C-alpha cells in the first residue's frame, strides 16, 4: 500500500485526502508563508490572516500569491481585542475552515518558508486537527535558522526587520501578511544563494 494511503482518516475532508496524494514527487516550488495570529499559543490563539507568495527557479512569482483574512470576530470580542484590522483589511475574507482548505490547496507539496515557520505550521496543524485531518507533510525552511547557520550563531534571535537590515533588503510598509511574505521571500533568495541550496 502507498504510504500516504495509510494516513488517510475516512472522516477527513476531500481536500485533505487530495493533499496527501501530492507527495509522491518532490516539488521545485517554495511557498513563502506568513501568518497573523492573536497570540503565540497554538492551543488558545487563532489565525487572523495568511499571506503567501511562491518562489520557483529563484524567482518570486507575483502571479502566484495567496492572501486571506479570517474574521475571528467572536474570539476578538471575547478577548477584548480590536477588530479594526479585520474590518479594514482589503484581503479576501473567509471562514477559518474555508481559509485552511484554500491554503492547503494553494501550498500543495511545496516547501514552506517563513520567519519562525514552525510556529505557523503548529497554528495550521491545530486547525487541521479540528477538521479531522492530519498534520502538514510539507518540508519547511526558516530564514532565521538559515541566517544562524550561515553565520554560526547559536545564542541570538533576529526579527524580520533585523534580518532585512543585515541583508540590505529594501524596507516596505509591511501593512499585511503578504507584504511580510514578500520581504521574507527576498531574504530567502539571498540566504539560499549564500548557503548554496538547490
């Protein structure tokens, strides 16, 4: 039996079953992913928005972008948080379940790239668990870890702004997760080149 078939829960939604079939071949596509969340606890906090952009053959693909806002009105209201971001965002607005389905369809079997990407993955996995799905199977690369490896650093952390300064990435307004994803994509290409990654 093919390995991915063993991991399919019969109660899983169709989009998840379809996603699991994508990993028989390795993809040459990277998806630079950024999430906006209500906090840092995957068990208690929620995802507010996604921004993602693809990189293929060392080129940022402006025609291959994913962005969505998730109106978590009840969570924000119950926790006394402002919903100005949700109301003013020009990104498409979807329910959490629909946003996750669309994200999974978008990322497919690409390698995920981000700044502290493992937190993003854990937030997504928490939603997937609620939908009777498994955990993400995508490989993941983190630009902060790549920077530390390149410079043999173990005892310091770096924000996106700090990394942008180090690698002379032009500053943008960074008013959305998609803006952050684009900045991370530029960082990734510089680090990928210096680390001689394929």
